[in-house]
């Protein structure tokens, strides 16, 4: 029986059989080669080790918000970090202010403590996660709760008197103590005060600080 398809007349090929079409082999081989390389290339981009590039991260925002001066006055004693848990130091700053001056909240927050400490009233505000601001001594009792920034907290008490304070205003001179804790560690409040007073230099008796000649 004769085949309805034309027979090949190429030498060396039996009659009645057609040669396979070879045009599709090259594209298939290229696709298989690319697919074989993909599983190897993907893990290389996520490798870890000494030769891997460090991950890209964004810095965390500052946790301590900007603080306003709780009273109008001069900082007469600064922060002095303690050498150890029981070492000497000063865990905050002292601001000169007359007894009875209005004390305002340095930032918005929640009063988590308000009560007597060593016979005087002190207040602690939670102004951010893990950030506590302590003020004292105060004359008036303070209620626990949320307060807005610059809200009146009470009046300066007489627990921290000083001999004489320039610029403290009328009335007996005293100081208001301000401290800041971040995760239980005391930090310098001056680094976060928005309206802290500028430092003033004491006048010298003579130019260049030299003693007068006699």
C-alpha cells in the first residue's frame, strides 16, 4: 500500500519514513539551561556569612521626646553620672527657682507616681515607652493621671534650698530637681531640653584673667 505522504528521496534513508523536525530543539535546550541555573542563583542573593553584605536597616527614632524647662531659672547643678550603683554622683539637674513658683510638665505623659519622698512631694511622669521624668520637691499634692505638655503640676517646694540664687525671682531661693530615666538608667536631661538657658560666663577681674599689678 502506498503512503499518502511524500517519501524522502535523500540517500541513506529508508522509504516510507519521515525525518523528525529539528527546529524546536535549540529553544528548548536554552530554556532548560536557564531553568537549571535559577535554583543556584536565588540562594546566592540571600546567603549569610563573613562575605555577605550587612542587612540594610533604618535607625530607630529617638525615644526621649523634647522636654521643656519645668520652671524659669538657671541650672546651678548639672548631671554627674555615678561610678556605680552606689557611687557618688548627681542623677539629674537642679534649676534655681523661688519657693512657690509654678512647675509645669516638661512633656505630655501620664503621672505614674505622686507622693512623699523623704518628707517632700515628688512626681514621676511616663512620657514615652521606658522614659520617666521625675520632678521635685513640690508644695502641693498631685493627682495621678494624664497631663498635657506644660500643664501646671504644682509649686516649687522648699526641700532644696540654696544660699542665694541670681535670677530666681522674688521669694526664698530654692531649686527644682529634674531627672530623666531611660529603661531605668539615668541620663543627662540637658541633652533633651528644648528651651534650656544658655550658659553664662562669670566676669573676670582683669582682661585675660590676670591679677591686677601693684
